[in-house]
């Protein structure tokens, strides 16, 4: 009751722990697709550096919050 624990990079394992951990979930599939598109653009020279993208994480509140 005195502390809360949270972790980053949500996984199914976090649900099975006791207490289940609150996590920050990243949109990994979207991030992977963007990385491939950027890499392809850099190779074909249709994308210039630096490339800056912003992805919205999601807070998944479980028992440890």
C-alpha cells in the first residue's frame, strides 16, 4: 500500500505475476512497420535524415498501481 511498481514494454508475463504489474505498452507493430519504411526510403534515397517519429504509448494499469 505504500509503493507502486510499474514497468515498460508490456508482455503477457506481466499479467501472470502476483500482483500483476502495471506497464507502459508501446505500439511495437506500428514501430516495426515504420522502421522498415524508413529503411527502405533511406536505401532508395526518397527519405532524408534525420527522421523523427512519435508513437503514443498506452498505460496498462493492473494490481501494482
